[in-house]
């Protein structure tokens, strides 16, 4: 056997070692292609916007069989600065007024128009006492002083005309308001208010005809160099998304004009309440009766006096009979009897009467003048209940707070659950429930209100019509 050179053997040995190492590396890479994933953790909630709490350092878990050496100490790591916390969100009690505020609102409704104007408290206080320094807050007694003073001074600040007809100017209602225009907050009785969160509001309520073609608002209450007053008009059907438009009253012009242009139609008529069916009148032939009685009296007179008619009694009888027929058609007097109200025993029949009556009760309060409200309310209510229902409904429709704005009902529905005869023998008693959903626009935003009633009502026939004469409310829920 021939000997191979030593260098050739070494080169083959080195090549074999390289092949073995390459195979091991490839095997190791294939083993890493599959990654084992342990059980998934639930998603954590996002951090809140509140200031972050200091983080607690977490140490990695150490297996039980490998306790850490006692002498080993972790090397100190450079501390990284904590991330800056985002600013907190504003809360409902921290609306701050940063400058002069002047904003007017014009609410045009079916039978009334309301003018509302807001000024910041600092402007009002500086106007009242130019030399005095502004306080940080106003307690309840000082708020009342501001309200009473401004109510007397602002009596002639606002005027309204429909077309060319000027309307009587009512006394203004002045109120202290907390918040910002379009985002006011409820103010509790006796609550002190910070001056930089306080507005002074003025309200004028005018009785106006339905569907006016043109309205002109005149403003004279210019304070502390104010030269313009932005105004926003709300009109149309009562809803959270009423039609609106914006304008401005300038101190040199002092009048803002709004035109209807067919966008606000006249209100719909009242709901029709079923009438009590009238019986046909009794036709009394008064002329024929008088003719017959007169003829009989004449005949008796002849018999008593023993007189004979020329030509006999037969011609007289035929003349008398013909006259009775003719006179019975000449003088006929209709005689009306008191109608008997039909007995209402079915829920469906009571539903057709109760629902429009209750609906018209709320429609009466679309009017602004008290006399108009009573006139419309009397079409559905009778007796002592008329006054009681007026007072209770006014209270239920008045917005909470010191402004006293009235809610207008935008949606109504009633359901009769049970019906029975009235104890008096006339009419019926119904157990029913109804829902009244109202909306009021106020200081640039709307307040919805939903009241649900469960009551027992009495319906009685009055002058050929069904009227609500008794009401016993058993439950009221406000949503």
C-alpha cells in the first residue's frame, strides 16, 4: 500500500470535522422553527387618565431548586424618568369662564316665544359696582341681591314685535346660572357659586300667535362697552334636534329679524273626542193640534146650544179634517229630550274616549296666557277638577330650578286597562296609564323629561260631550 502524504490526511480530517459541525448547526436551527407558547393572559385594561401611581419593581421568578446565591447582588440600573401623566379630564364642576360672555337665545314655539340672554357674572358685577373688587364667590343672599337689582334695571332691555305689531313686554325673570352657555349645570337652592363659574340669565316670555311670518327682537341692554350680542334661534317641532340658525344684534342696529318662510307650520287641531249620539227630536205638530182642539170645541158648543150646521155635519167634518192635515205641516215645533249616554263597557270603547281627552289636556298648556289655557282645558275637563288639574299639570310641566321654564309635550300615548260603570250611574271609570314625553330648550341646550302615570279616571257625559270629571293618580314615575 502506498503512503499518502500527511497534508492530504489532515485536509480530509478537517473537512470531516466541518461537515459534522454543519450538520449539528442545521439540526439545531430546525429545532428552533417551532416556538412553544404558554397559556395566554387576559388583556389588561388601558391605564386611566389619572396621575400614574409609582411602579412597583417586579423580580423574575427563580426556580425552587436553584436558590440565589446569598452573596450575589444585582447591579444597579440607571433609573429612567417616569412617563409624564396626561392631564386629567375636566369635571362637571370645573367649568371656568375665562373672558366676557354675552349670548342670546330665541325660542319660537307654538303659542309663545322666549328670549333668553346670558352674561358672565364678572361683567354684571362690574357694571353694578365699577369701583368694587370682584369676590371669588357669591353666597345665596348676595345672589338674590343681584337677581332683584337686575330684574328692575332690565325691565326695558328687550322688546319683541310680530311683523309690525309690537307685543306687550313682560317683566323679566332673572336667574343665577352655573356653567357655560349651551352647557349649564343645575344649581341647588342656597348653593354658593364661584364668580368665574357663574352666569346671570334673563328671560322674557311673550305670548305670540302660532306660525308667525316675521319676528323682530330689539335689545337695549348694553353693558361695559359690549357692542354685539350673538343670538341663536330655535324653532320647529319640539325635539332634541330642532331647527336653528344664528345671527347677531349690534349696538348700532339693535334689532334682529327672523323670517319663518314656511319652516314653522301652524299647530294641528285638537284631538277629536267621540260625541254622545243625539236622539232624533220629537216633531210636535202644534198647528194641527190647535186646529183639532178648536174644531172640537166649536162642535161641542153647537151641540150644547142645539144648533144645526147648514148642510149637515158631513161637510163640516171634511173641512175640519183637511184643515188638520194642512196645519200639521205648517207649525211644527221640534222637542229635544235629554240624551241617554251609551253604556261604555269595553276597553276599546273607553280607549277612544280617554286617549283624546288626556291628549287635549296637555295640548292646552301649549298656550302661554292663563285664560287661553283654561279655555282649551275646559273642552276636556269639567267641574272642580278643572282648577285642580290646571295647578297640578303646571307644576309637573315646570322645569326644576329657579328659572321656571315650562316643558312642552312632544309625544303622548295612553292605554286603558280596565273599565267599569261609574258609581253615579252616568259615564264610566277607567284604570289607565299614560306616558308624556316633554322637551324644553333652555340656555342653549335641551332638557328631556318623561313622566309615566298610573291613574283611575272618571268620564261623565256633560252637555252632550264626554268630560273628564275625576282623577285619582296612583303612581307617577319620572324617567
